[in-house]
C-alpha cells in the first residue's frame, strides 16, 4: 500500500472488514518506499491494523513522521 493507509485505519476502526483498492499508476520514489518499509518492519507494522494503536495528535505526527521523512530526503 503506497497511499491510503490513514483511510484504511479509519475503515478498520469503523468496523469495515475490507476496503476497495486500485492499482497505483503514479511514478513512485521506490528508494523512499523501501526505507518506509524498513521502518515499518523494524516497528512490527505489517498492515494498517498495526497502526490503529499508534494514532497521535497532528502536532505529534508532524514531529514524529513528517520530520523523519524530510530528514530522509536530505
């Protein structure tokens, strides 16, 4: 899943047992996604359900995730 994980977590929390998905035709930075996968693997995150207990306020999201991604891009 390259996008939509936030919506997938919301669907899970709302009780959905499946969500529609579509093949992503966009050009992707596969090196960045490889690092994202490594980070998730290190944290034991293997599906959107694993993120359900990690929901944080937006301010914390900016510090914890976006800052990390920006630093990776440097």
